[in-house]
C-alpha cells in the first residue's frame, strides 16, 4: 500500500535491534484519518469472506482493528494480556512471546465473545516472528471459529513470521512489507 510506504518513510524511525518506530501515527499517537484509510483497504480485501468478528491483541492492535470492524460492519474483540477481576474464568487463553517486549504473557478472550458461528479476521499493527498472530489463531481454533485470514499494517519481511504463516496456508495481507532497514542511515526498503 503506497500510502503506508510514504507515511513510514516520512514519519518512521529505524533503531538498532530491528525496531521500526511508527508511534507518531500507528501505535502511540494515532493518525485517525490515516487509520481509517488503512481500515478501509483491509475491509475491502476481506469483503467477500463473511467476517463476523475482528480479533486483535491489546493495546496497539486496537487502533487498526476498530476501523476495520467498522468498515466491515461487525464487532471487534481484543485479547487481553492480563487477567482482570471482571474478565471471569471462562476464557480462551494461550501464551505468546512478544518480540517488542521480550517476554512471554498469556492472552485471553472471554468465551462469550467468540464461538463456532464466527468467521474471524485477525488484525494487528506489526508482524515480526508471528507469535501474536499464532496465539490469536490458537484462540480462534479453541473457540471452534473459522479464521478468515490475517491483516497486518507492517510486516517485517526480513523476519520469518510472515513466511511461516504463508507456508502454513494462512491468508496473510500485509499493507506494507519492510524487506530491510538500516539504523545507521535510516533507509527502509519495501517489498514490491
């Protein structure tokens, strides 16, 4: 998606350790109009899949998942990273290792919000090693729901998460795939 490539080149910052900082528009401060355009494109790509729920992980995925669900006309559910008193004990849960945070945590979705009648589109801001997406796919499977596919704002193509998901037959639509980036020069190269 050319619009996203331009936005990343203009506002993104590359740091050592394969970190692409896009928090000025995607996952800290939210460019609402831009996020609406991303959501519309994702909804267009999955319009024929019969999506009944959009699923993401808190917190960074919510800003993108919301306009996708709004454009599709369905509810959005987000997996919580911590057990809260009001979540209850009837949940689907799975462990996820975070590339960004360097830790493992359990993600949880209340069973009342996903079931075997749902067709679920997974949406997230980044895809690196694919652990969050695999965790969400596991929750969809535990709920007996059908996965429609996965939509990602930015995929790090030089890490193997996207490659492994595609090899496993998962429909993966990434709005931008970063092939390489250089923390010294700030250069970012995108896949065609």
